[in-house]
């Protein structure tokens, strides 16, 4: 729905670029007002129906309406946050429900993961929250390094990663726990199963649910064995 037309739309790393023909996206603020112009960031909605729009949820049409049409009047809410740059290109910044409250601050996981991935040694990362006696919730990061066989001082790496987060976002977003892992549990379509990572961070290893359908189910036990 927001995608470059092959060989026509100039691409830009990390950006979905422009709406496809007939798609009319809108960025909304928390008060339900549309953000006009460029260089804005908000909740991504779609103004009008498109041919492949979902019509209902089987057996629960009320849930369908509450999920997609209640948050913003006369808008289809995608559940994603997005930004529009200076030329109108869209970048999906992540699910707006992937928010962890740390010491009263609402922290989205996507910007923090982006900061972690700026480290030259990091290939991929995923963040979840876990209970903390003082903060309420704290941040737990699972980090894949580009060269897993390379011998590096992990304590120094943790300090460097938190320093990058401090510079990009602020000290409130620093990670309490950083676990280096060789992989992340993913579906066959490549989606990270944060539910599993969250349960591991919460020490609920006996309640992971069915992991047999994962692309790489063996990685779950490896993460459990090396939990920090």
C-alpha cells in the first residue's frame, strides 16, 4: 500500500516511499487530528477503503470495528506509527502498542532498536519489557552480532550500546539487560515472536506456548540457556 513503483520511484533506505495508486494515508496525532505537511510523525491511518481491505473478523465483527475504526473517526487505523519526511516519503516506525512504560515514560521499542542497530557490530535486535521493583518495567534487549564467532568483550559492547541509546534517545531508554544471541524466534514470514522473548524475560519459560511452527524453534532453547 505504501511502496515504490519498480524502476519509477527512487528508493531510500528504511523508507516505504510513497503511497501506491489510490491509497490515501494520513498521519494522526494523539488527539485525533490529522498532521498536515511533511516532516511530521504520528499514527498511520488510511482515509478511504481499498480493494483488498478486510471486511470483518470471522465470528466477531464488533472486534473488527473496535480494532480498526474506533481509534480515529472515519479512518482505518493500521496500528503502526510512521513519519513523513521532507519530500513526502513514509517510514514505518513500528507498532504503536510496542510501548514500554519505564519510570513513567512511554518508550517505543522501534526507535531504541534502531539506535542499537547503529552499532557497527550489531546485526539485529529486539526489545521487551520485564518487571522492575523501582521502575515498574525495565528494558531487556536480545542482540545478534554480525560476527558471532568473533571474540569481543561483551561488557564493553553493552556499555557502547547503551551509550548510543543515550545519545540518540536519552538515558531513560538505557537497557537494564542485554543478551547476545545467535538468533531470534521468528515466524516463517520473518516476524519476530516478541511474545516468546517477553515470557523468557519474565522467567515464564514453562508457558511459552507452541513453538513448533517457528522458522527456527531450536533458537528458543539457546536463548533460555544463555538468559542474563
